[in-house]
C-alpha cells in the first residue's frame, strides 16, 4: 500500500536495519524480503485508489509511529480492512 520513511528517527532506522537483517529470508536487487512477523504502526491521513500498487490502494501522508512488540502479525490489519476505508469511486 505504499512506502514511507517519514516519522522515523535515526535510532529507529538503526534498530529497523538490525531487526530486518535478522528477519531477512531473501533479496531481489534492492528489495529485502523478511519474515512477516514484525508489526509497525502507521499513521495516515487517508486512503485512496491507486494504479501504482498491486493492492489497488495507497495510504496518504503515511508515517511510521512505532514498532509494536505487543502485537503479532495476526493482530495486524489486513488489506481488506484498508480497502474498506476507501472512498466510493
């Protein structure tokens, strides 16, 4: 649903680099694939339709709030939840 680095401190970027290195299961050029276990809380101002992303949606003005050690991947919202926030066409 998009990419964001907004809201991240230097300390958070350092932690993230270490954590995602530990979770890495593959790499394609500049993309690192990780085990889907880390939950991140993202703040955003809205959701809109997108032709750019395979999901068909993009988060507007997305920013990282924090990583959630108290949540599992099973607790994370699904793409269906995000799509339910779309305005009608």
